[in-house]
C-alpha cells in the first residue's frame, strides 16, 4: 500500500523525562521551539537586596508604603513618577484599619503603637490630598 517514493511523517519525543521518570539528557545544539520562553540565567542570591523579616510590623510597613505610593507621596519604583490614585489609597488604608481591628488584643505594645501611628498619618494625608 505504500509506494517507495512516498515519504511518511516523523515522530519526535519531546518529553523531558524517559519511561523510568528520569530526566533525559539534553541534546547539544538542540533548537528551542519558536514559542518556548527564553531561559534567563538565575539571579545570584548576592545580587538581590535582603528581604525584610516576615512579621506583623513588616506587613504593616509594606502596606503603608503601598498607600504612600497611591497617595502620590513616593514615586513608583517602576516608572519613577508620582501618581495619585485615591481610591486605591483608601482601599489600602481601610485594609490596615481592618487588620488593626482583627488583631486587637493580639499585638505587643510596639506593634500596637506602630499600626496606630501609621493609620493616623495615612488618614491625615488622605484627607489632605482629597481636599487639595
């Protein structure tokens, strides 16, 4: 049924693992598919700035930075421009307020003072920016 000059199709196994579940050796000079994302070299740990400790205070400070960004108080790190978005600023301030209510009685004195000071400052700045 097959004629001698007729060419069939070729099946290439592109799976990363073999039948035993072990990773296959990559062939040298193997071409990447056109739609495959380019592989970037992993960023070295020493090139990254250190991350803050994970605790309640760092969460509140992170949220307050976001509120300051939306109030136009600090520039956007990606663009370097200051931009006001009062709706998002209010949302972040309300989120911090909700966290204050939900954690009542579970905070130490420093955390309690931090969240109270930040909320007072952000609310005053929000009102000031809303009027101006």
